[in-house]
């Protein structure tokens, strides 16, 4: 006996029928695990979560895993052909155009059903960017199991969960300023570390 | 006392800070009952708990970041150090997630060996937990030493198989590291045949013990709905009467081939949690008997399996197993390089602690110790 899986399309259709006006997007997963995720919009996230938990068909009463993912800004370069005047003659010139895709933080939730014994259904919430727009709605009011895990994501990734009852650092100390699980995190220099004999700099 | 009543009471009492009625104490981080470096900020009114906030992070080493900077293979020995009592099941959870991510098949013999070592791990974990729980209640020594005597025999078996008692580093994605010898399997069989004797002795000593019953029955009750909503898993969830065992639900590995029952509690108190461990040991022995009887010959890992320099194509996978403490999950995201882009451990010990305050409200300090002992935490996994 193995757990039944429910397809992401199925869940998406059910959500769209139950919560009018919501935006749900399926994120395909290229690995053989074929666990696709659903990206939720912030405005309806809590409502959708309540629906997923209480719907008699889905009954995703158990939120197993909550975690964060950091996607850095990426630079995409593509070759663009443009027409230019070279020595008075119009010729086609290839130019490399660089565009920066802004990074984001994601909060990922793995949902299962203890009653129906199916899952996982993966939902995720995205922040606008990695710096000043890092707020997403908290799902702790729907699933208590997210309480410590959302605190951990806040601590290590810096996602601010709005509506969390007790959003404090959990693993790092309160005075700590940075978010260590971010991809561009640089650990502070260790004062006890010896300086390099020739350059006088810290060895790193 | 429910959470709401306790909060009202807090507001009532803190209205006058000089009333001298509230006492704040810090239990831990170095306290023999906290099973490691774990601290609780407890607010007391007289002898009763009106607030309890756990404080984590004393053993935090950012395991996830370390694994994100290592190859897929190099993360396996780090998983040993999560729940350092159960390195075998930690290895399995991680191997399962990588197998899902890449799509690797596991040879049949390796599946049997995995079940055997995982159930041995469960035996020694549950026996030690009962020993620690009794130690916390003040039964100095005897039950713990009985449990450790048996645990030592299992650790000896692990040592002869893997070279290490606790940090086994035994499983690989696609199988296990080395094959067992026929003599090793005979020794396991001998241990499995003798173990019921120990269990009978242990239960005779404890199950109907008046002191144990009066200290645990009706203490730390966890209602079924709260247990589900708070993501509590493992024996603690089943003590609250929820039939959810991932060995049955997912049937990962070859667990669907074995006949065993899932013990369920009625009251969700500390006594039920103790009973769950005792009964689950009997079921583990049943699984071991069947696995030892049915184990087949063959390779334990496909020699063509790529271990070093594994480069899964971009994608993600979540793999989970029923570890002795609950649902141990690993969430991996690959971006096509040799290192995981995201490596996440879903620690059962940490998430089971979510309900610690709810279970302790209105109880005395002595009960906190017993309730915490019945959750079964290992700080290597809580703080990662």
C-alpha cells in the first residue's frame, strides 16, 4: 500500500473553483520525483490554505515541512540583432544584451493528509525581491506545525511572515543581524584567527 | 488549564508586577533532564506553570549550509550527527530523498538490510527512551542500565557491520555500503530471539508499576486534533490515537511486504507514550523475524551507481521515512551541479516540541521533566 498522490492540476482546479479571484500557478519539477508545486498569491493565501485543510475531498490537515529557498539575482545574456548605421550603411549588428532577473525568496510548504493518507501537495509563497519586499502571509494560524518552522525561515532567510503570533529568531541569537542560509551570506571574520604572515590579512 | 485560560491568568497576574506571585525560572541549558543543551523559560504561579517558552540554538551548527557546500555523497556522514542515537535511519531518509531526486533503484538485498538495521535502531532508541524517561522520574539507574545493556548489544552489531557504533555512515543512495556476513545475520537472529525476554522483564518492572502510573497517567495530555494540526508525528502522535505510520502510509522501501500492527493510544498522556514505545518494540521484532527469514542473496548496490560526482538534473524531491522519533524528511533541490542547491531536514524532534507548552500548562515543574522526557528529543536534530 503506498500513499496516493493527487496531481497538482487537480488541486489547482479545486482551489480555483472554491476561492474566486485567486491566482494559482503550477511550477513544473523536472526531476523523476514529479512533485510539482503550486505558487499562491499573497492576497488569497490564507483563504486557500484554510480551504485545503478543511475541504472534504482534500483534507490536507497535516503541514509537514516548511522551509525557505533563496534564488539570487541572475544575469541573462542574449544575443540581439539590431540594425545600425555603420559608415553610413545600414548593416545588421549582433549585440549581447544583458538583463538582470531579480532574485526572490520562497517559502515552501509540504502538505499531507492524515485522514485521507495522501500527499504531498506542495504550495509556495514568493517574495517580491530579496531586500525590502520580503513579506508573505503566515500560515501558522491554519497549521500550528508552521510555528517554529516559519520562525526558522525568518531567522535563516529573512522572510517576514505577517500574522505569525511570535516571530522571533529561533536558532541564531537575537542580536545577530544577518541571515546565514542566504546564498550570498559571508560569515564574519573570526577574531581568533591568525593573520597571514606576508599580507597581514585574515586567511579565508 | 487550556492555553486561553492560562493567557487570561497571565494577564491578570502581570497586571501588578509587584504582586510577587509570579516566578520566572530558566530550566537548562545544562540540566540533566533536558537531554542535551535545551532551555525552557518557565513562568510559575506557585507550583503551576502558566507560561513556557523553549529556547533553541545551543547546538546549532547550520547543518543545512554545510551540506549545501558539500557533494551529495559527502552529506551522508553529516546526517549521522543529526539524531545521533539513530544514524541508520537518518542515512536512510537522506538516501531515499536522493533516490527520488535522481530515480535510482535499490537492489532487493539492500532493501532487506536497510529494514533490518532500521528496526534494530528503533529497538535501541525506544529502549533508551524508556530508560531516560524513568531516569527523569527519579528511578535512578536501574531501568536505564537495563536498556543500555541491550542497546550495547545492538551497537556491537552496528560496529561489526559498519566499523562504528553510533556514526554508522552505512547507507548510500542506491543501496548500502558493504554486505553483511552470514555470521552477522546469525547474530542478529540470536539477538532477536533473546530480545522478547528482555522486553518481558522490562515491562514486568515498569508497566504496572504504581509510581510510574501515578506519575504519568493523565499527565501531559495531547488532544488528537491539536496533535494533527501541530504536525506531531511518530509514537507521540499515535499515542493520541491517530493511525499514521509512514511505514504503512508510504510503504517506502519494502515495508509493504511485512505484517505488523500499528499500536494506538487512547488518552494521549505520558503513559500512552510510554506504552507506544513498548508495543512498537514488539512490532519491530516481528518485522525483524520476517526480514531475516526472507532476505535474498544478491548485490547490495549496483556497481554502476554514481556516488562521487553525482550530478542530478535540475529538479526537487521530498523524501520521508518513519524514524523512531517521527517523520524525518529531506527536501532537496538540484540545479544540475554536484552540490545540492537546497538541502533541508525536516526534524521530528523540533516539530514535536511545538506542543510542549500546551501540554505543560497548569502542571508542576516535576511534570515538565516527565512530559519533555516523553517527547523523545535529540538536540543534534532540534538545533541542526
